[in-house]
C-alpha cells in the first residue's frame, strides 16, 4: 500500500479502545435480548467512497478515533484490513457470529497515537465478512480479549453498500 493511501487510515486509527470483554462470551450489558452484541454509544461504522476506493471504518464520527478499517477497490473482492493495537502483533483475529479468521499481519508503529498499526489482506467473500455483512457486527480478538464493533441500525446500510461496492 502506498503511504499516501495509508495516511488516512493512520489518522482514522488514532486510538485503541480499552473497552473489551475478557470472557469468550459477551457480557449481559454487551448483548441485546436476542443474544447479539449491542451497539456502543458514540461508536459506529462509517462508509466512504472516493472514486474506485471504498472504506468502512469503525469508530467515533468526525474524529481520529477509529478501531478497525476496511479498504477495497470497487469490484476487486480484495480487502485491506487496518487495526490499532497496543503492541506489535503478527495477526489480526476477527470473529462474527461464530465464524473466525486469522489474517497474517504486518505491524508498524502508529503515527497519530501510541501503539501499533496492524495491516492484513483478506477477501470480501471470506465467511467472517459474509457473516458481518449479514449480522452487522464483527469482533477483534487480542490477548484473549474480544472487542465488539457493532453497527447501529442506521449504519447497517453503509456496511451492505461497502461490500456491494467491493464485490
């Protein structure tokens, strides 16, 4: 990835949230009555399209605080995943509705916050992303802790639009 394309992702991933569950199962306050994780106040998924590139990022609106970012070229089916991390890591471990994937990642010092930025490649057709597209949530694992990234109802259309554009 060119540095000019990495800069927006670096800025978007300025801080890693400390809010994570330690248990493999979501806690009662993190789930809805149906058992799915609940959307967090102030955090959501945001879709952006710039020509042939589309991005989907989870974080705080109009800020540098982003947790996870997906980037693709229209119709390519290929994703670039960028995640903030407190320390270097060799993989990005994602889960959605029971489907999990581990992606080999490169790690480099973050520019706009302390910690590291992890970057990996994936396919939009991987089961974890198909489930995310259907359910509206994905979780990232680090050191046996799971962080849920749940779309609010209004943002689910952006998640669907992102994957439709990516192919």
